[in-house]
C-alpha cells in the first residue's frame, strides 16, 4: 500500500481507488509517509480529508438561540390560552392548532434570512387574515368548517416555505431544499420527542419514589410548553448542525421506500382477499386517502434526498415502482369517491376529496414520468425534484378555494 500511494501521488483517481479498497490501511500508511510528501498540494488535501473531525453540535447562547427560546415560549403560551382566558377548548384548538408552531417557525426563518419588510408584511398579513377568518366561521361543526381546519395547515405550510426560501423563492433548488428540510425536521423532531418521553418517564418515576405525584402539573405545564417547542428547536438544530441528520435522512428514505412498496402491493392484495372496499365504507376511504398522502410524502421526501446524490440507480427504480403502485392506489380512491358522488350526491367533503385526489393523481403521473426518464438515464434526478416543487402552487390555490370559498359555496354547511 505504501509504495502504491507514493507512485500515484500525482494521480487523484488512483489514490481514491486505493482509499476505497482499504480505508483503514490507506490512512495508516498515508500518515506514515505524510512528513516526506507534505509539500505537495494533493498530499495536503488528503491529510486534511483523513484527519478532519466533524464539528461539535452547535448549541450556543446567542441572538439566534434567544430568538428560538422566545418563539418556543410564544408557542407554549398560545397552547395555554384557554387556561388563561375564558375560551372554549372545543372552539379554540381545532381552529388554531396550526398557529401554535407554523407562525413561530415563519418568524424564525424570516429573522434568520433577514427578509425585507415587504416580504415579512406579506407573510404576516396572510397569516393574520387566516387567523381572523378561521375564528370567525360559525361554530356549527359544519363540514366546511372541518375542511377549513384540515386544509389551513397546508396553506400556512406554503407560507413557511416562502419564509424558508427567503429571497430565492423563484429557485427550484431552494424549494427542493425546503422539502428536504421538512424531512430532516421530522427526523429531528422524532428524536427530540423520544428523548423528551424518556425524560418524562424518568422524572415522574423519580418524584413518585419520594411520594410526590407530579403527573398533572408536569403534563399541564412542562409538556404543554415542551411539545410545541419541539419543531422550533428541531429547526434550529437542523439549520445549525446539518451533520446531525444529513446521513440519517437518506438512510431512512432508502430503507423505507422498498419496504413501503412491498407493503402497498401486499395491502392491495389483502383488500381483495378481505372483501373490504372504499366504495361503500366511508371510514375505509378516509384511511385509504391518509395512506395515499403518506406514501406521496415518502416519495417526495426520497426524491428530495436523492437529488443530493448521484449513482443511485436502484433507488430510482424503487421510487418509480412505488409511484406506479401509488397511482393505482390513487385511481382506486378516485373511482371510489366518484362512485359515492354519483350514488349519494354532492357534499363539501366529497368535492374536497375528489378535487384533492385529482390534483394528486396529476402530480403523481408527472412525477412517475420523470422518474421513468431518470431511471432510463433520459433525465437527472434533479429534474424529478423540479417536477415536484413546481406543482406545489397548484395545491396552494386549491387550499385557498377549500378554506375561503367552500363555506360560501355550500352555505357554511
């Protein structure tokens, strides 16, 4: 190995092959000969590469951290408003759940990206309109109210994307980074929730040993403030410590994509065997659509992660097959809701589900075609990512229709 390294000091390609063939041996031999070859630029590069140590987790009390703490406290106060003021919990929480975390995250990225005043006013103005509007809807538990509460988080999520992308909203790569951020945020939030759950169990158990029952206080105040703070702290960690999740997220995408593909194929066969169908079972159709949205999210997350890497042909084929199966699932859901409309008439829920399924089917077909091109080397995986993010405004427009126009069209029913 030593002689091979010395003979190929001017050949970066051969040095890379030697390193990949035996990383440990290469590092040991290179360290031994480095003093005699340290004057060459390539040797200096390899020395830094082999001896680089990842930075520690960035967690320092500065202005950004203080901003995160304040945002987390604001989120916790919003959660506890019904305990502070005489507000009905049944009225407050369904309408305002999405405002606990998304606006504080918008504020964090607006501050971090130093957005201009007009962009901040745009984001803040739409958020305020949404807040006032959803709380002014009649308290009649109507279908349009439920649809508004369900679709409002998607509208705010798009606004968060505007805040995240900063002054580069027009760049498809920046929008794709936003999708990637959502995956990283989910991973980091899950880790924080697991750690918080363990701490909760240990804390309650320790106090119980000395005869103090703190469960009610702990969940009423610590957990109530801690849970909405999780995604805010997770966003801070992912932005300042990308090394925490930049290896975990791709692995999760690579593992779960084939597993979900196998599960979906088996599930479709099990539907036929069990006799269950979404045509006559409303709850089953609802769960079917939730499954569809979850699988679509996995596909988009996997594409966003794959766009950072090359040479992953097998992963692209898996995503292509998963997209094809998901198109079949979407087709079944779409035919089921069409059947229900033809049999039992139009309702706000059926129209919303119908419209959402049509939009998802079109999007899936576009992504499937692009994945086929990527799998057959006719397009890069980054082009698949572009096809995903360029379609997001369509969902945004549909969400506006459901939240703001459906109550008027259907008479607040």
